[in-house]
């Protein structure tokens, strides 16, 4: 097998014999100045707040919501449900679709 490395050089030797150039070592010590004029997280949050007046959502004093959802939750519920035949057809259709799609 050809690796592009001469056979006289082993991979271990080529990896351990290299050294980091001096200019790269100096660059690793470069950091962020903690006294810089960049905004802190707290200051940037202040600037991000909206200036618009907030309007409280009000649906009126007589607003009522009804939850009339009575769908069955378990398979047993489906089989005892008044529309069990339609649920069985829907389940079969979903299973057939899953099998035909290979998922």
C-alpha cells in the first residue's frame, strides 16, 4: 500500500520529530484584553430591549375555552371507541404507508 511517505521514514518518527515554529508559539500567547471596550453581556441586554409599550392581551371577561377533544389515548380505548372501525382503517393505512416507504 502506498502512503506517499518514503519507506525509510516511519510514521512515528515523522510525527514526533517535528517542532512548533517560534512564531506559532508566540501567537498562542495572544489573548483578549480584559480591559477592552467591548460591551459586557449585561450592557448588550440593555440595548436589546424593545422600546415599544407592551399591550396586555385581553380576551374580555366572558371569554371561555372548552376542550371537547375526546380522542382515545391507548389502543384499548380505540377498540372500545364508537368510531373503532374508522380508527382501525386509519391505523392500517399508516402501517401500510410505513412498510411501503421502508421506514
